[in-house]
């Protein structure tokens, strides 16, 4: 969907898979730096390196020791940038990052959003960390924000996500893609969102799924 201004309100149009995705790396405003929140084992970071090969990671945030070990191994192998790993998204010191971050990437926790959970949505303790992510976004003011979560967010929190982004000066496009949409032998339906600061990118066209 696409979040757009409409008399102070926001509306969303869901984007469907199947069209060609433009090469965002070819845009004149392609990000040169990024930070990774809820980094896990670095899957989104690998995607960033593929789409924006020139982008440099400034810091990753991950609290789970096994995931941190995987991040370290991937850095050692050269698959990820050598960057510090901070252990808590709630205490990340953002002062030194202001004015230096072009992109914030985050797959925030899905436990309270997933249909297998209790349905607390963004009011839940874990998935509610989305708002801590937004605190960081508002502090460092990136040009882009890229988010991932389970597809159930479309009925368990999407309005709040789009509203928070809109109130913070971001327009957004979102859509759901399954692993099978790109050739994998399983479903794994996931929600993806690309947001951009409409003040910093007022004259730049940003497009999503064809």
C-alpha cells in the first residue's frame, strides 16, 4: 500500500507482487550509510548489501547472543561490514549518529503481531518496540526507513505504523511477498515497507513494486 497525505489523514493502497522492482541503487539519492535495528543474523543486512553495494553499516543492534555470534562470523567472512553491535534498541546512543544515517533498517519483533500469538499487536511488550525504533528514526532523521514483519501486521498494527511514520514526516509504500513469490519452495508470507522523508526527498521519485 502507499501512505499518502489526504486532509491530514493517511490512506494505504496495497502493492501486489509480480511487477518489476526498479533498481533503487541507481537513484541519485541512494543511501551511503545505514544502521540495522533488531539485526538478528543479518538477513536484511545482506539484502542491503545486494541492493546498495556502496552503503556502509554504522552500527547493528541485536541482543540475542547466538545471533550476535552469527553477525560476528559474517563480518569476519566479509559478508557484512565490520561494525559495532549494540545490545539494546532502547539504549542506543544516537547523538553521534545524527546527520550521518541515510537508511534505518529493522525487522522489529513479530511475537505480538503473529497470528500464532495472543494478538496484542503493537500494544504488546515485544512488538511494541516498534515505537523505540521510531524514536531512533526521529532522532537520526534518515532519508529512508525499511521495515519487515509478518503479514499479519496488516490487521494487527499497520494503521499505527503508517500513522507514526506520517506524523514523523515520512511517506511510505508497503506490500506482502511470500518466499514462493521469488522461487522458494515454501510460503513464509512477509510484510515489507519502504518509507522516505518527504522533506529531504521532496523532488525525488520513489517507486515500489511495478
